[in-house]
C-alpha cells in the first residue's frame, strides 16, 4: 500500500507568486490521486458499522442543538401564559399573530423586499471582499499600503453610514443594498486574505516542482486551501448582512420586515411587533443553516478530513 505525506511549514505570509505557491490538500491533486488509487477499497469504503455510528452521531448532534431552544420556548410559554403586560404578551398570542399575519395574512409580502435587498447586498459585498482579499494577497506592496485603511473601514460601524448612504443614493433600494454590501465586504475580505496567507509554503514548492501554471496553482491549490476560511468569512458576512438589512429598513423605508416591525411599534401594535421579531429570528436561523448545509456539501472533503483526524485522536 502506498501512502503520501506532506509536510507542514510556516505559511507564505508575504503572499508569494501563485506560480510558486500552493494551498490545501487539493493543491497537489495529481500526486494525491496516485496515492489514493493504491489504497485498498476496503479502507476507503464506509462499513455498515461506521455508517451506523455516523447516524448515531448525527442524532446526538441534533439533540444537542435542539434541547436549549426547546427549553427556552417551553419556559417562555409557561412564564408568559398569565401575562397581562401590553409589552410582554403571552407566547401563545404571539404565535397566533404569526399565523394570522404571516401565514394566512398579507404580512409575508414584506419578506420579498427584504430578501431581495439581502441577496443583492450580500452577493455584491461578498464578491468584492473575496476578490479584494485575493488581490491584496497577490500584491504584498498594495496590502501593506492599504492595511490601515482596510482596518479603519472594517471597524467603522456600518449603521453610522446610513445618513451618508441616504445623501448619496437617495431613499430607494440602492442605499439599502449599498449599506448591506459595505458591511458584507470586510469579513469576506479579511478571511480570504488570511486564508490565502496561511497556506503551507511546502505546497507552493510542490506545485512549482510539478510545473503548475499560475492559473492552475490558483484554481487547484490556493482556492481549495483557503476555501474553509473563505467560507467562514462569508458566513460572518451573511450575519452582518441580515443585521444591516433590518437597520436599513427601519429608517426612511416603506417596505421590508424591518419597516414592518418599527411601524407596528409606532402604532402600538405590540403583538404584531413581536410576531415580526419572531419571524425575523426564524428567517435568520434558516438562512444560517442553509449556508452551513451548502458549506458542508461544497467542502465535504475538508469536513471529512477533520472528522477522520478527530476519530484518530
């Protein structure tokens, strides 16, 4: 049986030439492929026992993820059951409002503008962040020259720019999308930059020894190696985008779930306001889990390698 090993050394911190650098296990694709073909099928095929253990682990993880939300909901239900406060209505009343307003009512039409603003801002900001991070990795001089500005913009609270966005783009959708895109850019950019700089130098040397072109080094080595951290940055960008979606809709807006919640509060429809908050939390949770699901599908090789390492440990 043939095995292949790769050393791990300090990362190429100065962002060397893609033609002389490499990232992640996928970078040395040809050499790894040769080694894998020599492994007996009994060692790469999941056994029934392993599959059963995997199902048990998934069930256990599901229970661990659900027990606290269930406990909190049950506690909220019973603690608020006899509430007479107009500001803290019973959970049963709130859920009934969710059904009346959002399921069979017209409030669900407020979701589509919000999702449109979120999609445009998140995609635009994420693309700008990933491409900007790759450019800064590729050009160390540019990275050092722009480092203070990048971190200044990163720590700048995006909601503070809302008045400026209104002045620049008016009261239409453009200023909402621009604000979301601004906030989504920086987590993606910094994680992309750190992911590419954190690639083992030995993998770059291997790619150069195998005479990889610059393009092949980037696509087959750099991107796979940095993709786990890029995904982490995109997930953070999604969370920031959801927050800015709501903030942008609460000021000088006429539609969206943020507008719905604020308008309900101004007309003292407290139960309706709480129903909007509940729907917003459910929406954010679903979007987060959809992203995690897509990440595990696209980066299955990475999560699988981590699981194998955990089992061996």
